[in-house]
């Protein structure tokens, strides 16, 4: 890259920061149009970066011309670019959706959304442990603000609990960073990789344990999932979509990056445990989704279950690249599908004026496009072809069979059946005829742009399965 | 035992106290204070472990400064939320 000013890396962080700050200056509820322009630019930048990385391999950028160790290096390899693409692809339709959803007043949604996206993009581009800590905290602070946005007592309580969990887990992570720096004198991922041996000092084991536990709790892996359903299920629909699609994926991305990068030899020790916790998460999350009476809680518990699939990849990582592709594909497919599902749940709640499954009767006639989108997203969660979820689960099963670990195959297929169970709970109820129940909240007219944005996300999650080859080409860039 | 190691061990002690507080205490304000104790513990470990041959290392000090800024912002947000939550409970 001859001219650092034209490099897309820093602009992916600066652009959302700029429109977020401008939206804040413009005042509550304003800035939606600006966000759309900014997000379109970000999507363009992410695509340019993807082409650059596929053509010429992983790239780094020294921020402000000051390289590491004095300054901060940004690093874009295939894995980072895949997550960046997911973030911008989810955020743009969500912004269209949110503009219509918040017709009554967005409060501080746009500034917080801008800061959240800037923090996420910075996190995906981080190349050292300490920068990762700072971006993790920025993501948490913006996300907590978004959860509390409505100001309802339940939302404030969920936000406070979410914040305390975030701060505690970030504290554990930072303690790990402090110990690593104390032992090795560096926090750069690239410099650490050759230093960490198979038999490191006790302090390094402790550090990896603390960092791992902190990130696992942020990813809401069973049994650390307790904070997720109230926070994701209670927030406004566009907020839930951003949190479930992107924010929990950020800490998963870091776990994957650390387990493949500097701590590869230590991560192998915990891989089996992570896989087993993932399996329990799939069963427990699905079971709760089958029992709950609220639409959004159903979608939130489904997130707990789908996050479990991400961790099935860990015990299979060591042997070949299949499991990594499966994990990333699942992260992308679930991100798109869950954004669509929360958006659809928001439309259904506006159209029926109720937040329970029982209140959905007759919704099929009123918002058919949204229901179609919900079903498409459900196809991805169940893992039916040709969706991205199908490809992810297929790759997982393939990897498990190659390594003779048949137990994981049973979990993957069983989880798909359970997902079908809770998706059809919603669809069945929506197609019931009979008198619609009296709305509890006022019924709002649903704008077409909300329905189309929802449909677009759901369709993308299904069509993603057809673009697996490109994803593999991208992931092979710059990964060990 | 070098002074740096004493700082680091004290930091670990503070961290564990704070962590216990965040998990075990019920009141929001106490939990927020406990989180700050955790943070201070981490900062002590960072500064204490990084004294190589008696010469202080500037990199972790810059990290601690950044960490303090993050902790102040997080504490402010937590206090604002706790107050909003408390107001609702009183009303």
C-alpha cells in the first residue's frame, strides 16, 4: 500500500466513530441517514480489504506511522476480514430497519451504534493482547448503553448485570495480560507465538486460564450464559440483533485467534472440555427455547444453543482446517440468521402488540414477508441445505468423522432437530387462524423497509452456503 | 524478595478480594467498588512485575494509564445505571 492515507484499515475504525460522534452532536434520535451513508462506505471498505487480502495476503498498518512496540499495529488476515465483512453486512440492513423501528424516537441509538461498530472493527483488527483488552471494554460499554436504551426497569437491571459481568470478565482477561507481560515482556501476538513453549511457567498457565475464562464468559458459553437471555431478550429489537449477531462473536473470534496463535499448545489441553460445554449449551439452550413463552426470549435462548456449535470446533481444530472453516462459517451464518430473527421478532411484536408466542395467532396474514424471513433464518439454524448453517454443520460432521469422533455428529444432528422444534413453535402459532387476541401494547403499522431489511438478512444467511469456496480462499490467507 | 514482587503479590491479593466481592456481594454500589479493587490489583501486578533489574519499564505504565481511563469510564456508566435502577426501585 503506497499511501497509508488510502489504506482501508484505519478508515474502518474512523468512519463509524465519525458518524457516531456526529449523530451525538446532532441530538437524540438524529443521525440515522448519516449512519446509512457511513455504513455503505464501511461495507465498500471491507470489500476492498477482502479483495486486497485474497490477492496479496495478510496486511498490517502502523497507526499514525508509529509501529509496534511503541505504537499500535493493526492486522488484517483472512479471519479478521471474514468477521469485518459479517459486521458491515449485518449492520447496514439493521440500520435501515432501525430507522423505521425507532420512528417514535431513537434516543441515543445512533451514537452508541456507531461507537459499537468502531469498537468491533478495531477489535477484529487488533494485533496485541492489550489493544484487544481496550477494544473489548469499548464494545462492552457501547453494548451496555444500547441495552439500557429504552430506560424500562427490566432493561436497566439487565444492563447493570451485563455491565458487571463484562467488567469482571475483562478484569480477569487483563490480569492474564499482566502476567503474560511479566513473563515474556511483550503483548504482541506475533512476537509471543514463538516464545510460548509446551512447558511454560506456572504464571503463563494461570494467565491463559484467566484470559480464557474471561472470554468464555463474554461469549456466554454454558454455564456462563446466565446474563445473555435477559440482556438480549429484553433490549429493543435492533439492539438485540446487533448484540446476538456480532458482540458475542467478538469474544469467540478472540478465543479462536488466541487458540490458533500464541497459545496453540496450551489451548489443546482445554479443547475437549470446551467441546463438551458446547454440547451442553446446545441441549440446554434449545430446551429453554422450547419452553419459554416470550418470542424474544425464545430467540435469545436459541443464541445460547447456537453459540454451543462454535465450541464444537475446538476439539477438532488441531487435525486439519475443516473445523476452523466450520467454526467461522457457523459464526457468519448464525450472525446473519440471528440478526434476521430478532428483526422479525421485533416486527411481529409491533404488528400483534404482544410479546408472547400465544399472541402470534393470525400474524401470518398481516406480515407474511416477515414470517417468510423468520422461516428462512430458521432453515439456517436447523442446518438445512443450502444455507450457511448447513455448510457449517456439514463441515463439523466431516471433521468429526475424519478424526473418528462420532459423538460430536450425534450432538450436531440432535441440535438441528431441537432447533426445528423451536422454530416451528413460532411458525405454527403464526399460521393459526382464529380471533387475534387483544393487544397489550399499541399496535404499530409496520413499514415495508423493516420487512425487506429482515428478509434481506435472512436470505443472505441461506445464500451464504453457496459461497463457501470464497470463504475458504479468504481464511487461507495469513492463518497458520 | 524484590519490591516489584511484593507489589505484584499485593496486587494479586487485591484482585482476589475484588473478584470475591463482585461475585458475592448483593448491593450494586458495593459490587462497583469491588470491581475497582480488582482493577487496582491488576494495575499493581502490571507495574510490579515489569521492573526488570530495578529499572522501571515504561510500556506497562502506559498500559496502566489506559486501564485507569477505561476503569473510570466503566465506573461512571455503572454508577449512572445503578442510580437509575435505584430511582425506579424507590418510586
